[in-house]
């Protein structure tokens, strides 16, 4: 079973037609809809993504979309927090981005195959390549 972990920038781009990455985001979200693919979003990245919808009053629509697309929100527990801290300590990426990367690493370490991290941030993607796989 494949796993796609979303960084918040991809879902923000998907939701906002004015976003510079909107078309690319639509393509990436659509590609993740393949049967048997698990879609994950760390709770930290969920919070990042929800700021705009809460401001504009569209948060309920976004919640429905996440449910319709079967995007699982991953709760931040101590192991995930420690993994994100380790990512942050080893890279120059922001803490919220470290949570997206840590979510992908956690999925891999728990036995998921074909895990991809969807992000438009080159630093995040480089950190994923550099740390893959991150030792405990």
C-alpha cells in the first residue's frame, strides 16, 4: 500500500485558486487518489493549513474535503514529536515542515512501503533525501 504525506503547502495550494502552485497541487492531490493509497497529514500541518479557512469562514468546507478525500490526520505523540525535533536539529527546515517529514519517516519505519512526501518546499524535499531513512 502506498502512502502520501502532505505538507501543508500542497493542500493550501489545492484550496486556493490564486496560489502560484494551485494547478500542481490539484495534480498531486488527484494523483494521491489511487485506490490503495493512504493519505496522511500531521496535526501540526493541519493547523497550518486551517488558518486561512478559519479566517475566511470556509473551515467546514475544508473539513468535509479532508473527509471526502480520506486524508488521515496524524496525532502528535511523543515519538513523533521527538522525531520532528531530530529532523529540525539536523536540518535548516522550519519545525512545522519537520513534522511533515517526521510523519513520512514514521510511516516508513512502521512498515509502509512506497511513502512519498508531497511538498513544494525545496528545503523540505532536500531534507527528506538527506535523512532518508532517519535513524531512531
